[in-house]
């Protein structure tokens, strides 16, 4: 029982009503037979703060796109992760269903680049839905080893599931150690774990610095994985405008392939 209007308002901000999976509002008409769900926030305030400066490429009341650094997990049991640093780098949403900012997808531990963040309950639900229906276009850049065809399509199952990736070689250079190094634009059409790393290794062109799927005698010590989440493109789930956010290529990419 809420004793004041302000207490009731605070409680409602942590809850969300779904009608047949869609966000319910005062304008939602109920005819009977609908599936009605109450989503209540169970988040707890963390008194400890992660000191980690994150570059913010885009932010509004509902979502943000930040730059994930290399060698930092998106989330998980480790205290030092991107998720625990979001509240120090993003503005708190003033929307009715605001929550602590949360990543809505993952990037591998060694991968850098654009990471999509939800700032309200309804936005997180809708962004997850966009990922499930493949309505978020992701573009990556990788530096690969060995001679490659100019373009290609890789279809190879991962964990027993159909997996598809497309690639386009934008530049190639001759290398004494690696024979060839390639700057490759890669687009995954499915979202399996380590998909791009596995697919490029499967066609004989592993990503430079890949300790899991590359050739051990061709690793660069201390340079990390040359895989970067370059851009995200989608329709904003609230404002319905087209959003395209790009993340700059890391300096280690530009040392091998300078921009014109």
C-alpha cells in the first residue's frame, strides 16, 4: 500500500505492463483473452563505482551507443566491466520507465567498437526484439591473414545452427611474415558466438591476433584482436527515425591501413 502519490509514482517507474508482448499504455484497449505481464525492476544500487571512461558516440533519453574498449568484458561476474561503468558515463533517463543503462547485445572480450545500450525498460525490450528479427544492421572491420577473394559469403553452422556472414576486402598489402594482410568489411547475418572469428578462420583467413582461432605461429604479441564493431543501423524504437552510428577505426588498424 502506497501512502503518498510520490511513493506510488516511484514504484510505477520501476514497472512495465506488456499486453501480448507490446508495451501497454492508458490507450491500450482490452477485449479479453490478452496476455498481460507486469515487468518489475529488481535492480539493486551498486555503491561501488567502476572508474572507466567510455567514449559516447550517441545518446538520447532512451538509448545510447558507446565505444567498448579492448580487453574489457561487456558484463559478467567481474566487477570491472562495461555494464558497471555505464552509470558514470551516461545521463539518467527522465522517461517514466527509466532503468540503469544496460547493454542489449555483446561484443567479445578482445573486440572493440560500437555497443548499443538501453536506458528504459520498454526500449531494452524493443531493441532485443529488433535483434531477434534481424532489423539491426551491424558492420565490422577486421584485418585478416592470407590471400582472399574480393568478396564472399560464408555459410557454416555454429553450435549446430545456421550461420551466415558476408565480407568485402577493401585493401590488401603484401607482408613478409603473413604473405598478405587485408582490411575486410564484414557483415554477420546471424548472431552466433564468435561467428566472424570462426567464419574467417574456416575459409583460411583468420583474424590477425586471434589466439583462439588463428595460427599460433602468426600471432602478434601484445597487439590484441584486430576485430572492430564499426557501425550500427536501425530504426529508433521510440522516435521511429533512422539511426546510424559509426565508431572510428582503432589506431592499430590505421597504422597498417592509413585512411586516404
